[in-house]
């Protein structure tokens, strides 16, 4: 040990390492203990503080020892202990037993929903038994004018997308199908209840009665809200506990309701299919949470991160459900008549175009020209995301094809180049590639919507058409299309800010080691949170064939004896 003790200074004196500046001199360090190698000190649980050098072999005089270095010793030691304590707390062994926390969260939050619904939620006039009186008062002659008959088919399609499409899309992992579908079910079931309350408080709260009146359109909007949380789930798939997912949904729905109110009500932006409000927000919300929850040792579960043949088939089922019903998603809450009709046509064409360019880029990316199932499962949907904002605008059929054409290219290239960059450089572990399917196409959709709105003209839309499409009524009756385009762009910025800032805050909460999340080596495995059935025997004993005959054979061959139907058993 190079250090020596000095009678005047009751601390460690450390001699400079060989080859370093100051070698051959004695350095005084304040600290209760100094662990070091032969060359350099090791900063362990105590933080040594350099006071000043003195020449080796000389006796330091009292003026060289400051009176305040005892305080420095205390402060440094305390800081070191705090830092080490925090490290120990956050790096302690993972405990995935959620037998208490998950039931408590589910029971308490569901009881809270029951109470809040009892206080605030009521049927609207079209779903209440007073509908008969409403018809008479408003001179409505037929029940077919009830909004249910306009919206329910779209609601069915959107509901299938939320529970089947999103759920099965995430079953590509070889050992995480229960978690993909089951936790998707859990998130959506809680989220839609909380969304009805949050969106009701912002959009449909009656100031006179203090009640929220809900109808079929409220159910569609609640599903939209849940979609943002399910998108975020894709970024952390397999790496978090169900308790964390419920917490993430609670905050996600709350943030969604606020940013939706700002974008749609205050900025008066149009976003029928949610390119900005749903996909951009949900994408960046999930990506930021994944960044905060970064796992440097996730490679320990690398064996579980791949797919197998049947898991990719199940994921493709989710893709097809989403692809088929996306026109309903983008048109569900648009105006009756031409707006809804146009949104379906535009989305339909855009999705078809996206498939061809996705297949083309996927094939080009491989030396052998083979297709990558990851691209087909995800990038083929990017066109539906990107056309969400402009779906009801007069983008024209060929314009919809152009959007789909470029989205297929950009999304597929994202899986090939951007996803590896995000993980390696920005430390974002995006399990499902939501940046390429939702975040990036969502931004494209916001840009397309802003440009299309700014370029709108009375010759294309007609005077009344402009008013109906962009809702230029009331406080916004004097707004021009150029101004509308600017507010569309502002809405996209709001969604990104809410996603990133909200994700950072929620990610910090989820990082606390109290939620029962899995250890690095146990990620992407259903066994952590699910009771799994026994594995089938890979090599079952072969069952010898049994020769059977039916009544027709008996009647035709009555003279045959039983010995004619004997079966020889062969050893397999």
C-alpha cells in the first residue's frame, strides 16, 4: 500500500500512482476508508475528497489541514451512502409475485369505476326510454334516425380491432401469446371504462346536471382512447407486469383525454382517424416509457425474443382483422353521408397500395428476395394510420394511393434500419416496432392532413362543403383554410409533446421496483404471470392402427370370419 498515516491528519494519505501526474508525491484524501489497487484508487461506498498534495517525506503542518474537512468527510460519506442505497434499491432482486398487488388494483379500481359511474354516467337521449318523447318533440318519424343505426356497425368493427386485432397482432413472440392477448384484454376492459369518464368530463359533461350522457358514439371514442394505450403496450410487450400495464393505462387514458381536448376543441383540428391524437401520441408515449425502462441486460432473454411458425400465423390473423376493419376505424365518427363514405374509400385504397410497396421493399431487403413476415404483419397497416387525419378530406383516390405507396416504403425501411438504430444508439427497446407502424406514420398523417387542409379550396369542396368538412361554425366560422392547416400542424406537435413528456413521467413511476416486473432473463415468457398447460410430448409412442369395418361390409361379406380382420401389431 502506497498510502501512509500522518499523526497530524487522521485520514488516509495516498501516494500518487506511478506514471501519473504527481507521482512520487503524497496525496491526502478525506474519507473513512480508501480502497485502491496498486495504481489507482477505487471509489467504493465512500467518496474520497482530495484536499491538497504535500511533498513525499515531508511533515505537513497544521496550516495545510483545513478545519472544514471533517464536514467534507461527513458530506461525502453521506452522499456516497445515499447513492449506493438508491443503486441497491433499484437493482434489488425482482419479485414477480403479484398475488396481492394485482387483485388489490383490480378490485379497488373497479369499485372506483362503479362509484364514479353511479355519480356521473347516464344514458343520452337516444338510448334513454324517453326516446319516444324525443321523437315526438323533434318530429322524428322513424327509429332509423337514431344514431345507433348509423354508428353501431362501425362500433362493431372498431371493437373487434381493439380486442382481436391488436391482441393477436402481438402474439408473434414464441412464448408470450397468453400475455399478448390476455393483457390486451385487461388493458382494454379497464381503459374503456376510465375513458368514458375522462372523455365525458372534457367533452359531454352537462353543466346544469353535472352528468355525463353517453351513447354509441361515446363507446367508439372510448375504444379510440384505449387504442392509444394498446399501441404503447406494444413498445413494452413482454417486459412489464400486468400491474404496470394498468398504471400505464390509467395515466395514458388521462393524458389522451387532455391532449384530445386541446387538439380537437381548443385548436379545432380535424383528426377523424386519429393519426395525431391516437397513433402519434400512443407511439411516442410507449417509446418514451420503453426508453426510461431500458434494460441493458435484456440480451439474457434473447432466446425468447424470436417467433415460431405458428406464432407468426396467429399474429397474421391480427393483421388481417386490422387491415379489413381499418376503413371503419377512420370513418367511425365522421359526418353522416359523404364524409363517412369518402373516409372509407380513401382508407380502402391507401391500405391496398401499402401492401404492394411493403412486399416490394421486404423482398428487396433480402439477398435471396424472400419476404420477412415482420414487415407483412406490420408495415401493411401503416397506410391506414397515415390517412387517419385526411381520411374525410378531398384527398382524391389517386392521392390516397400515393400516401399508401410511400407509407409502405417508409414503414418497412423503418424495420430494416431505424429500429436497430433506436435500440443501439437511443437505447429504446421497441418490442413490436410501434415507431414504424404508429409513431412515424402518425406524424406522416399529421403532415398530410395539414397540407391537405391548407390546400383546400371552394372550387373543390364547395362553400358548404368546406364548412361541413372543417366545421367552420360558431367561434371558428371566420377561419381560413390556411389557418386551419397551421392548426393541424400545431395539433401534431401537441400530440408529440404529450407523448414524450407524459411517457417520461409515467416511465419514471413504472421504474419503481414495486410493480412485480420480470427480471431480464425472464422477459417475453408467459410462465412468469400465467399458469401454462403441460407441454405436449414431442415423441409420443406410436399407436398401432386398428382395422375397422362398418355395417355395409358386414352385409356384403357375411361369410367372412373374425379371423379375417385380425391386426398385426408391429413394434415402432
